[in-house]
């Protein structure tokens, strides 16, 4: 690409060849750019269109289906800002608003685990800042390859170190997330990152450039050569060993610079200095300028020479495509520019006026006095290609579902059941994730009231009243491969249930939809069904989608990952002092199983660990039952009827009771209910269930409430002793349970 390309030269040289293919554009997309401009693009314009029209930035394969989230959105007064902004915002009461979002940094984290994961955290935190909020916590849903694969030992420690290093340096507690191992993620791990921020209603800011004459200020780190086309292009195609290394495309993060950026931005907000703001993430300056101009009421003129650089040899195209971290773009009235720059200087943040809002409708960018970009910003930011990708139910789907896990050999004796129980508890997907979470600071800032391994993380918002919010992320690729519609709803249901189990009322969701190549009709069908399931489920539960992320091309060659929609549910609790933890804290408390247990083993941990099997149907989902269960858990928490609660999901009742026992240091004696086998009682993964510990003094009040509302509540045991005993079947000491549960992942990674 030549820096001599200008708009005038482009008009006069229509036949000059440009590297549109190398920048990721399809031939028809390049022709459309020419039609929009009425000429060939300049090199700088081509750079902008290529990154902004990438799959990662434009959602060109998914946006026709994502419209369901708006069309089916439940009516709620809680939603203050919905889809389309940097992050969604919900009202949590007392004049407070909370913004939250989940995004992916999958491909960069495989190429360069530490920096890929670290900059994923940095990017999602800047989205939260851009809404006007102070970040208060992060979460990290992770999916890795087989736990015993050598490359997992390369990727996982690097990813965890990157997340912990960046988040810890920012002083943000990591309060939730997941770690799932499966061979399908071997060449394409999923590193999703989420963040939560808190603000007052009046402090909400949006990404728009309005007011002719207002100045455009780029502030934060200098622009460098790292991350050129990084997330935007790297995440828009599959991995292929025949292509050149993508390592230079991974961004490099500096959390200390980001901390200064946070404080600088919040002080500018507090003094009402900012008209509009946009963080620089994927597509860098191309995104910030085109989106700000597109969302505003005028145009924009930018002097690219004024952009502070770390590398003076960068071409204008590279400056526009760079995804260097810790940068933001603000629109400021001329009279307030001096004060804005003074605040930046106070925080040792580089800030430069690089342009201004114009009264036209064009985005014009200049370099060395020559105009190198002259475009309608809407065509760059919002009017990219829209694809109706072909999709069809896979030919193999019926056979997969017909391969029922119910036909697998089950344990015949109590000893066999005990042995399989220990195998499940020591399997990587059920075992303690303390090796990961101990590397994160979960309690910095002093407002964390619940964190891993609790069902949901919880943060205090108001120290005087105890107002708080909870968040949980969940997803199950095995379920979703068996049935994408049901699998997406199960992810929603589990996150909803996890939040309710702590006593918080679910309000809204963000999602991160991780799938293979949209050019594969099988994968596209999985995506369409999952989106439909999630939209229908959110409508039924009354939890609107506030925003999120689509991550496609998650595959290596022809091998796609399991379809993995990850759902983050945010909830609110009036007083965090009334939260419900998962630990069995006192002996003598009665254990009640809420919901119904059925013979459901499709996609279960047991089928995977004991039989290396994936087939059949996932557990049935009943969202009205989930809503009822949530209401019971929230009411019981508020009224002091339960001392502990834990949702049932992966690993069934066995995993839940073990985690609650080990968390509290007390054992449990369980009795298998009539009509159930001990095997199904312990290992079924039926949805819509929770285990609660009820003080004897509250038993009658609790069971009356469940009976009046029609929720099955079965007394299945008591908190007692120092072992987990299933009467008539087996007993395992807490010491043996702890060894099995806590040593599995360290042993695999040592």
C-alpha cells in the first residue's frame, strides 16, 4: 500500500490494483466499495472498509438472525441502554445503573495466550468505561482443549496469567466464569471476557459525535504496529496451518496505562467535559472515527499526522488498522478542550486533538496535507454486507440424537457407583478450578461478597443500603451440539438459576455466541437454532438481551468447535447481607432437592468421563419451571428460610452436594427418594433443580411455600459428619473427596 494514494489520485486511476483480497475482502465486497464511492478506494479507505466489514466487526453473517433479540425483546422498565452501544445498561434501583458485556478474544489467545487474554480483558473494560461507568468486576468464561493434551499446558497457563495479570493490575476483582475442557477446542480455545460497571443514571454516555466545531481528541497510549488488523481480521477466518503466522496481529497490553485511562476518563465525565466517546478496540481508529461520525449529527475531519505514534514508519493505512491497546477517542466542545487536556496531563495520559466534527456528512481524513479518505461514515460503520448464509439441519444430526446415552452400561453395585462417582468428581470439568481462580484477586476493592466457586459472583453497589448485583456465565457445547435450540436455552436457564440461587433477581443478559465457520451450512444451522432458542427463552423469562458478541470461524481446517453460546445473566439483590452461599455451614440442616429428577444423561459429564460418549438428547428445558424455581430461591433467601443453595447442572446432584460439603467443611447423609435409582439420583443432569439446606426451624415454612407454589421439594438428607454417605450405596470421606476434587487440574498441568 502506498502512502501516495489520495482521493484525487484514486479518481484518476480507476484500474490500479489494490490488495483487497489480502485484507480479507471478497471480490463482490470490493466491487461494492467501488460502487459506494463511485471510484476505486484509496489505500486508506480500503484499509478502513476491510477491517470494518470483517466478520468480527460487521456481523455480516449473523445480524439478520440477531434481529430476533430486538423483535422478541420482553418489555421491562429495567433496560436503559440496549443493543447497539458499547455495552448494555440496566437500572438496578436507588438511582444506580449497571453496564455489563461479554466478548471473545479467541483466536488471538491461541496465537499468543498471555497477550491475547490480557487484551481481551482490557478491551471489555474499555467498553464499560465508554458507557460512563466505573468498572467494578470482571468474569472469564474459558473453553480449552483436552486437559491432558500437551498444547493445553501451553495455552491455559498463558491465558490464566494474562487474565489475572491484567485484571489484578487494574485492581478489578474476578468474580466468576467457567473453565471447560473438550477436545473440540484443541486448536481453537475460547477465551471470553466479561466486565461489569456501575454509574448513576445521569452519567450514561453514548458513542456519538455531535456539534459542528467540537474537537475529536485521541488519548491514551501511542499507536504502534502491534495488532494491525488484529481481532478484526484474525477472528474473521479459520485457522489454517498453510497460512503465514498471525502472531504479529496480536495486540500487546499495558494494564497500568489502562488504569490511568480509567481514572482520567471518569474525571472528565465527572466534570461534564465529554459530548461523545468511543474506545479503540477491534478496527482501532477506523472504528472509532466512523462509528462516532455515523452515530452523530454531522461529519468529521481527522488529521492523521497528529496521531501520537510509537513507530514513526507506520503508513496511514497501518495507523488506521492498528489495534494498539489502551486508547480512547472523545468528542469535546472547544471551550472545554483545555480542561480535558489538563486532566489527561494530570494522569500522565497522552492526549492530542486529531480532528473536529463538521457540519457535513462525510468522514474526511488527511495525511501530509492530502485527503486520503472521503467516505460516508455510515457505509463504513453500519452499512456493510449482509449475508443470508445457506443453512440446513446436518445430515448427521438424527443419528447423533438417536445414539441415546440411556443405553450406556451403568454401575451395577454400590462399589461401582462409588468408583464412578469419584471419576466424575475428579474429571477436569467437575473438579475444583482453584488452580485458576487462586491466580485472580477476587476481593480487591472490598465490595466482593460472593466469588468463585459460588454459583454467581456478587458485588456490593451501595455500602449504606447493601444494594448489590450478581452475575453468572454458563454454556454447554455438548448440549448445544445435540440440540442447538435447547442447548442455548439450557445455557440461559443455568445462568438464570445460578443468579437466583444466590438470592438475586435476574434482570438481563449479555451473550457471547461462539461457533464455527458460517460458510458451512451445518454450522450456520446450529447458529440460527441457538439464536432462535435464546431469543425465545429471553422473552419467556423476561430477561432482555442487552448486547454481546458473535465469534465465528472457530475451527481449524474442517473441524469446528461444538456450538458454544455463552450466556451471562445479571441480577439485582436489595441487600447483599441476605445473599445465599453454597456452603453447608451448620450440621443438622435438612437437605431438600427442588425440582424433578429424570433419566437424562445425553451430553452428561458421566457419559463423557465413563464412556467417552456424546449422543442422545440434552436434558429437557422448562423455562416456566426455571422461573418458578428462581422465585422460590429468591424468596427463601430474602426471608431467611435457607442457609445454603446450589444449582444442579454438570455432574448432577453428586457434584453439587460435594462442592457444598467441601465449601463448608461438613459432610452429608443422603437417602435416595422412592422411584429413583441411586445412579439417576446422583448423576442425572435434569434442569430446573437446586439443592438447598434448610434450618429445622424453617422446614415447615419452606415446604409450605414450595407446596403453595407447586414446586416439587423432596427431603433427601441432612448435613452431618465428615463424609458423604448415600445410604445403602457407599460413603466417601471429605478427605478423599477433597483429594479427588482439588488435585485433578494441578496434576494434569504439573
